[in-house]
């Protein structure tokens, strides 16, 4: 009798565990780590997260948004996602690239004509699936590539950069050694400067400018020293939404479909936001006292001709070919 009771208790305990485990994936709380202030007008990743959370909650799945750095920095968030401790994170694209280099193809300068071209490539090709074929093996699924605004322009204190020839005598801040090489190929002097030191570097002449979308100098009050914005559309400035592959695979079919649907709605919301941000960004620069120049196709082609032979310095040749073919099919 006692043995039977013991067995019964074990069975009941296992049943409770299974039921509780089922609840985790059938309406349990999803943790989502943010990477910017909660402003859907200025931050594309927050708009993505807000749209995703609202869509899932309308279907009975709770999503808790954690403030920037509340769950750790970029490296910590990536570790938590890959280990299944954090369901979703807004993260640095380079972190996914550390798992599989395919995603770095989106960094290739002058691959995309504009943001519409970028979105066509993302929608009508299998590039995202190929990226996930690599990252999911390391426990991470890319749910969305999120532009932070318009494509990067060239911003300086001294003059417009209409063609590579205008870089002569200009010292540009570079993010890293790879970006420094691009700038040097175009004829600029490049210096690697940490972001917190940028304002002082611009004030003192250590740097004459940098490459970024138009909203960046406004957000960081660099319009006090920067004067010229060349809308040359170097490349999309991207963040990503990543999810835990262990968590995603553990969802039942119904909940996985809800998550996929929420991500699709969030990606669509960001695309609509980017179209407005492109126009508003240039207008905001003008209102802040900066001069704006829109580079012609012929001028942009001069930059592209110099950098494209060096694409393999950014990603392996196989990935270069994959992205060039995808981009050409969507022109």
C-alpha cells in the first residue's frame, strides 16, 4: 500500500511539472530586453518591441519589457539568449555576426540603393533563412533586422563630401579597423575614436566627421559642431531582434505561429516608420542649422567603384557573391 502511494505521488508530481512546463509556452511571460529609451517615434527597436508585445498580449501571451541594460550589456544578453535564459533581445548586429558571419553581408557599403531596396531584398530572398541556418546552431534565431533610421550619410564640420575626392584633407572618425580601411580607400584620413569621446574630438579637430544616419547628430547634440550632411546612403544602420532557439523550438505550433505573426507585424511597423524617418531626419537636420546635400547616383557610383573590390575584407567571398546576387535581382 505504502509503495503504491509513493508511486502515485511520483506520477502526480510529474504531471504537475508537465502542466507547469506547458503553461510556460502557452501564455507564460516572455522576457524581452530593450536597447534604447521607450520612444517609438525615435527608436526603431523600441517600436519593434512595443508592436510585438502588444500583438502577443492581444492573443493572451504576456511580454515583459526590460529597460536597456537591466539584464546586462550586449555580451551578457547574447549569452542569456543562446542559453535559453532570455527569450528575446534587441541587440547589436555584430553579436549575431560573432555566431555566423553571413549577417555581415548587410554591412557591405553601397550594396543597396536605398531603404526600399534593402526591404525588397529582405522580403523577397532567403538571406534571413541562410543567416538563421548558421545562428540557430549556436542557440540564437534572428527574428528581425531593424533599421535605426535612414541609411548612413557622411557628416563633417568642414564641407560636403560629394565624391571621394572631397575626402582629401578630412580626418574621419572610424568605428573600427575595417571602417577605417573603407575611409582610407575613399581618400580620407581615418582615426578610431570611442563613441563617448566623439563630441570632444569634433570640437578640438581630432576628427572632422563620421558616418551615421541623420538622426544621430541630433540625438547626441553634435549639430552644435557638425555643419554638413551628405546623404550618400552608405549602408543601412541596423540592430536586430534575436530570440532563444531553445525557447522557440519548445513552443507548441499555436504559440510559435503567434510569435512568428508578432514578429512579422513588428517588422512591418518598422518598415513604415523608416519611410517617415527618412524624410523627417533630413528636415530635422536643416532645422538644427545643418546644411544637407543629396548625392546623385553618379556621385555614389564613384564611392561604390572604389569599395566593391574590397568587399572580401568584410566577409568571405561566398557571402559577398550571395549578397550581390540577391541585391541585383531586386534592383
